[in-house]
C-alpha cells in the first residue's frame, strides 16, 4: 500500500469517536449556519411585493422541489456506493456509476420538464399560482437539486465532511443574497425567491461536483448492475419513504386551504423541519462509517451514541421551538399569520421528534444492508398518502388535523424501525 493510501486510512480510523464528534460537530455548525441563511429567505414575506398569495406560491413550489426530488435517497445511494468503493478499491467502477447517474437524472428531468411546459396552464390554475414564471424557474432548480445530493453523497461517502459543510453555508448565503436582491430591488415576489433558491443550490452543487471530480472524471470500468441494484433499490425505497413522510404534507394541505391559511402553515413547517436538519448531521457522519465498517466486518458502537444524541437534541430542540417559536414567527411572518402559526407549532414540532429518531435507525439498518424493514416503510408511506387527504376531507377547516395525522404516522414509523433494530436479529441481513 502506498504512503498516501496509508495516510487516508489512518485519517478515517484513528481515534474514531473523536473524529466522529469533530466531524458531526462541524456539520451541525454548517447545518445551522446554512439553515439560518436559507431561513432568511422567509423574512422576505414581509416585503410589500410578497403578499399572502405570493408567499403561498413560494411555499408550494419549494415543497414541490422537496417532494419530487428524491434528495435523501440520492444522497444516501451515492454515499453508500462511494463508501463501499473506497473501502474495497473499486473507484473505477464508482466513476462509471456516477457518470451513468448524472446522465440518467438529466434525461429524466428533461422529460418531466417538457410535460410541465406543456401543461403549465393547468398546473398554475390547480395550484393557484399567480403566474407561470415561478413554475418555469422551478424547473432548473429541480435539475440542480438532483445533482446536489448526488455529489454531496459522494463527499459524504468519502468522508469529506469539511467541504460538505462549506457547500451548505455558501449555498445558503447565495440563496438569501440572490432572493433579497431580486425581491427588494426588482419586486419579483415568489419568482425572485425561487430564483434565489436556484442560485444557492447551483452554487452548492458546483462545489460538490468540483470537490469530487477525481472520482468521476477518471477512467471507468463496468460494474455489476445486478449487485448494485440489490444495494441501491432498498435505499431508494427506504429513504424515499422517509422523505415522503418529511415533506409531502404541505402539498396535501395546499389542496384544502387558502393562501392566508397556508402562509402560517408554511412558516411553522420551515421552523419545525429545522429540528430534523439540526440532528441529521449525526446520522450523515455515521452512515458512511457504518458502511465502511460493515464492508470490512468491523465492529462499532456509533449507532448507540447517535441515537442517544439525536433523542436529546430533538427533544431539546422541540422544547426550545415551543418556547421561542412564537417570537420567531413574529419576525418572519406578517402579524395576521401569527395567531394561527402559534397554534400549529406544538403539533408540527412534536411530529418531527419520532421522525428524527426513525431516521437514525433507518440509516443504521440500511448501512448494514438489513433491508427487511424497507417493505414495511413503503407500506406505511402509502398508507399515509391515502390517510392524510381522507382526514382533511372528513375534518374540513381543521388544518391541525394534517399535523396530528403526520405525528401518528411518524410514531408508527419509529415503532417499525425500532422493531427491526432491536427486535429482529442481525442475521436477517440480506446478502449482496
């Protein structure tokens, strides 16, 4: 083994717990800084050019991106494949996998973008958008939002957490600065806010692509499609189910409530989801380390540390949001939104706690290739997709019902993941 490779291995393995806390601590700082910068876009809702209709349109389009782009599955797939390739010396096969994914995402995006352009009038009318401009700006945002987690996953898999963090911070700054200029100087409303999001995500994706260029630009080899499919498909479905539970409620609620009701709901959703972004760095650092350890049959107790840390941080964050959330809402939203937003904070924040804990368990299970949990997660997500609109239809005018339903299904997700984590023996792992 060359000296450079020896140094790379020692960087990962030397004092693993100290490295874990240092890396996860940095990602937490980056997530908080990047999140605050991204959150700053919502303060533009108090601008004269952003009325309730404009802000509701921004929330709807942003949720469309979060729901339609499989951010979490893509990142975890590329993190897994990168960690496995670097652990087993298959970097050339990884290069082919990355380039194939890059091409396929562009082709799928192009087909979807064409359909949106064709049916833009129907989409604008159905979602009560002020015009089609914001929708058209959303199309390139979806494309770069596909590439951001792909190459972010490559950095995660090779444990380049330093630049993962900086891409979040720089991207968040680009988002808020671009949106502020377009909204405050040009009065572009929701379109300007979406254009700011496009700028921020494009900058962050560019950093990830540049930092991972040595892994995708070199010579490529053929890879075993069947073997990788057995690894990739469970991650796509499992993390896809988690993302659906995390992001889809706003699109369902949008169909049942007007813009004045959606504005406070969107503001509280942004604050509450920040709880999950606070604890995600713990699982993000844990995942490639567990993949690496599993590939080399090494033992580690990182999961116990992460699940305990997540429980403490999520519970403390929810309590802090219940206490401070009303003040934050007053700063970020118009006065007329505040009373309704304050009523929703406990329900939304509470629903995020079991989801945060379930996310850690999913990371552990799938990193160890214990895929038997995946069909149950998918069934639960499908059940949620049918139950939430049914509940909204049977309890008209009660927007908190959406959050009560979300909280109940997140508790079920937590129970399922807990059973497969502690109630099913590790020998249930699916073979490659």
